[in-house]
């Protein structure tokens, strides 16, 4: 398995299962409805905000993988549009999962040598750093989602 294939697999695993942490975004969100997703507990971000935030960066890099320029701003990464219905929530979850699969598929097509090249601009580091970073970022917020979900369900 090539390095790009391993990165794509690792990215899929955190979204769809199969990683050694035995937790993934799809399963963690499967029993979350829009009311739970938008419940604020102890001043923490909501599950919906965290899902949006995780996907914000996936969406930005997905566009780069599709040949578009990088257009993202950390200050906008938590600006979730209002989720006021189950339809809104499911739209967010579905978008996140569909884009995750598209992202992984495009990562698999990268040339191995591209991993050591600058990602759009040298100030962002290499492609490898950014792809590994998105996976780490997703795991980090997935942990938060699981804990917040547990707190809400036990309340």
C-alpha cells in the first residue's frame, strides 16, 4: 500500500470505521438527532458546531484537491448556519460524509512525491503535514463529540 493510499484509508477510517480507536464519525452521529446535536452543555461547542468545524477544513482542502485555490479562514470555521430541524441536521451530516469519501478518493490519486511538496503555500507546510493534520483534527473533535454526546444522554 502506498503512502497516499494509507493516508486515504486512515481518513476514511476516522469517518467510517476500521481504525484502531474503534470509533468513527458516522457511527458516533448515527443516533444523534438535531435537538441533541444543537444542545449546549457547560459552555462547550455543540455537536453540530463540531461537525461543521471538522468538515470546514475537509471542504477547503477538498476544493484544493479539485484544483481550486485554498479559501479558508480559521475565524469562519465555527460559523455553523442555524440548525433548526432534523432536515438541517441530516443535511450537515450527509454533506460531511459525502465530502469525506470524495476527499479520500482524491487523496488516493495524489502522486507520492506531492506529499513532500508545499501545500498551496510554503507557510502551510507540506501536503503530508496538512493531510495528517486533518486526520488528527478529526480524531480530536470526534473525541469531544463522543464525550458531549455521553454527557447529554446521561443528563
